[in-house]
C-alpha cells in the first residue's frame, strides 16, 4: 500500500495533517475543560445565556469528549501517527540493524569527528591496542579485514533510535485508553443522606439515568469543619459498602482522597444541609452502649433498650461560626425529666442516678459523591509511562558509533579513529577524547595525538 503516488496514503502520512489535528485538538480540549461537561441544559442557559447555550448544545460542547467530531479528530490523528510510524520505521530499523563494517573506509576517514595516529608498532600490536582500549571504555568491538587493513566498529545506544516509535505508540495507547473510558465508562453522582444508603447512582446527563451499583453504599457519618471566618474548611464522609448484609469495605473520604471499590471511584464532591433535620449520638458511659438517631425539632425520640426519651425543643443560630445551639428535653425511667442547652458538636453530660449519658447533636447533611467508572485508566497510565520513557531516551540518550581503521603507513602503522552521534555532539567528542587518551597511554604504540 505504501506508494508515493498513492494520494490517500500521502494525505494520512502528511505533517500538515498532524499539525492540523494537533492545533484543532488543543483549543477544543481547553474549551472542554472550561465549559462544564454533561450538565443540565438549564445550567448552560444560566451560565451563558439562551443563545450561546443553544450553540454549545448544538455543537455538543456539553459532552465534547464523547462527541462524534472530537472522537473523529482523535481517530484521524491516530491514523496519521500510525501511518507516519509505518513510514519511518523501515528507515529507523535499517539504521539500528545495518552492518556498519560495510561503511567505506574513505568515508570513515572524512567524518567530521576524526583522529589519526602514526606508530612504529606493528599492525598486530596496533590491533591489540585497539582491542584493549575500546572494550576498556565499554565499547563492544566487531572487526573485518578490508582495503588492506583491519576495520573495527563499536556502537552504543543503537536501540535509542526506536524511542520515537515508542512515543508514537504511547500516544496511540493513551488515545485508546481515552476511547475505552468514553465508550465503556461513565461519570455519575449521588446524594446520600447521613445514615442513609443507596444501591444506584445517576449518570451525569440530562436524563440522570440511574445506574445500579450491585451493592449498597451507606453514609454512616458526615462531618463539616470551618475556618475561623466561618467558611467551610473540610468535609468528610464515612462510607460503608454492604452486600447481602455483609460489610465489604469502610473508608472515610475527603476531597482529593476518594474511595475505590468494584472498578468505581467515589469522590467527595459536595454536601447539602438537610434543613430542619439533625443527627444525635447518645451514649451510656457506664455500659458503653451507643445509638445514633435522626431527629427533627419538637418530636420525641425513644431508645427502648435504655428506656430513654429525648428531643429538641428549640434551636438558635447559626452564630458567626455557623454553629447552632439546641435545647434538649431528656427523661428516663430513673428520674424526672430535665432540660438543658448544648452547642452543636459538643458533648453534653446528663447525670442520672444510675449512670451518665453523653449526648451530641449536629445538623444532618447529605453527602454529594461523584462516581467515576473508567476502565481505560490503566491503559492511559501505561501509555503515559511509555511516553515518559520514550521522551527520556530521546532527550538524554544518543546513538554513538565509532570506527577504527588500522593499516600500514609510511612510517610503520597508521590508525584512523572516527565516529558520529545522532545528538549531543559535545558529549560524543568527550568520548572520542577519552579513547585518544587511551591510545596515548598505551606503551606499545608510543604515539602522540594528532587531529586532521
């Protein structure tokens, strides 16, 4: 199929196509980051006005990364990279696998980085010196008899030429992971009242499509802390995964510290105060028995096993720290009822003839979770790792080649040292200088250095 006259092949292999797709994907990715994705249509009207919102929805800006045209750009770029890789690989492989001992001696003597020596030592002694100096510096030698002399060759990092192929492949792997995530994954959300549970989440689309979890997800506790200014500081949820009455996982999550289970990731994304509702924790400090209750003002709550009843009769606040105070009515079978005030989040001790009860009351919240299923995430991670590896090789490693030709000269034996590197020429010249130093230090040669 590879044919210079094939217009379709040339189109997909062109650099212009690569630049076009890159310059198209870059701004679109920025737009997709700025514009909220998969929100309700009304949200776009609220943010951008009806006219601009209609344009965004028509162009699928509300779900850009799953839109047919964005996916088409990714596929087009993938085809372009694939064909460019196919075009370049044969040449790269020829460089990696070629027989460098077939390089003409005349060409070796004209390379830009070269040195030449004259020695009174015999050719056998000169060859022995070459076989000692180069391997001593980590160069693995090959040799052949040609043109009346002996040609030696050594190289380092030939495989680094393949790094560009690794980078190309890594981009394809990343794109594949992204497409897998788009087509087989989803983003969803759910609000779970404190003490409540759910067995489904709701996809982040206009229909809020319910998605069964296959297990029950419970919010055992929700806590909210504030800065001194009264602004929310941190909110966390105690989550429990249950199935068939068995607890499978428990974890406290906060923002940027999600819970992972069953191929899903649960992020702490928001919260909502359930107006008029409170959560109370009552503990018998004598027996360590403890119970959690959902309560509303002016409604009696009973703890039958302790023969205790209590309720909230009045609420004041919030104060500047957004804290409430609660007036509590409390009674049990051992003594007369009592009333007292308790601050939100603080523990009130209720002394009774037979024990002491500890009571804590706070507002009841619903925790907002973002739920992400991304089966392509590990594919993306592998692609990123390949890309980092390829880029490190490209930027920090080089393919270095050295030739040494030994032949009879006018005054004994002539040694020609030359080489090249596909990058980092300064570093390669230092490698050559070390080899020259090795020849100068060889007593059997008895030579000085010279440079053409």
